[in-house]
């Protein structure tokens, strides 16, 4: 991938015309599609499951399908999301008592693995698995809803993670999720994010294609 990139989160799309919304983002240059899976247990909201991921994949067959699991017992659902077309599955540190095992379980399907930390979770918790993941996702809002404000302390967390990556000579991608918009995208990328998830700032725009292009240009 040519980094940094913007990964549109379809949580903020209009589900009644999901295919058109995805098309519009792809026309603007989107190469990743971020899928937010919420179970009403780990997070206080329910979003959608593998069926919608499969629909997203079929409407954008060239796109990289990025699945962010905000669910309890993620191991039980890995296979279903792989079958739905996931190219990457990311799991929360907070949901995985046997994190290393869960990551191996994802890896055995030959797709990319990611680990996610909530805003109040320290990076120390994931240091033992940094060698086992392709991506680390820093939540810049408390997961559960689109349209929240970016938590300012996330800038330092991104910088610290980029330092750790350099110190330990590791190759994982750094992703950030929540509250990314036209105003903060540049600073977010400069703090170390390679992949910026953007939901409402992309899909609530009048012109999704133009907004996606605008967000990407800011990073240029
Ligand atoms: C939050 C989700 C995000 C969300 C981002 O729980 O993980 O991916 O859709 O939405 P915005 O960009 O609107 O904050
Ligand atoms: Zn997400």
C-alpha cells in the first residue's frame, strides 16, 4: 500500500444503498473498506455481521476488507468473517484473555492479523504480541458509535507506538480509528498513523467521492 491511506468505515454509510456509497468511496480512491462489527456486549451497540461484510466485498471486489471485531469471544466468529472475505481481522486486547492464541487462530487462515487497544488501555499490554501482528489499531474514541470526537491523548499514543516500532525494528502497520476528520487528519498522520479510519467524515458528506479525495489530499 502507498501510505498513509484513509479506510472508510461503512458504519456511517446508508445501509439502504450500501453498494452505491461504497462505489462512491472507491471512485474517490478508497482501497480499503473498514467494517465495524459490534455485538451489544463488548460495546453498547449492535452493527452488522458477516452478511454485510460479504455484501461489501462483492460490491468492491478489489478492495482490501478490513474487519474490526468489537465482540466478545471473537474466536467463535473468525471463520465466518474469513469466509465473508476479510483480508484483515483485528481483535481487541480487552476481549482476548488468550490474545496470542486468538492471533494464531486468525493467522492460520492466511490473512492479516491486527490487535486493537481502547483509549484507556496502555500500549504495555500489547508489547508481548507486537511481533505477531501485521497491524496495531489505536482507538481514538471509545468504541461503539460513529461520530464521536477524537481523544487528544491519542496523538502521543500514536507517537509512542511509532517509536516502539522503530526501536524494536518491527514492521506492523499503525491504524487509528475514531473522530478523524478534515481538520485533524494531517496531524494524525504526522503522529504516526499509516491507516486512518474515517466513518462519518466520509459518508455523511453530500458528495462522498469528493470528500474522500479531499481527505486523501490533506495527507499528501
Ligand atoms: C467506533 C468504530 C469506528 C467508527 C468511526 O466504534 O470502530 O470505526 O465507525 O466513525 P467516525 O469516523 O465517525 O468516528
Ligand atoms: Zn472501527
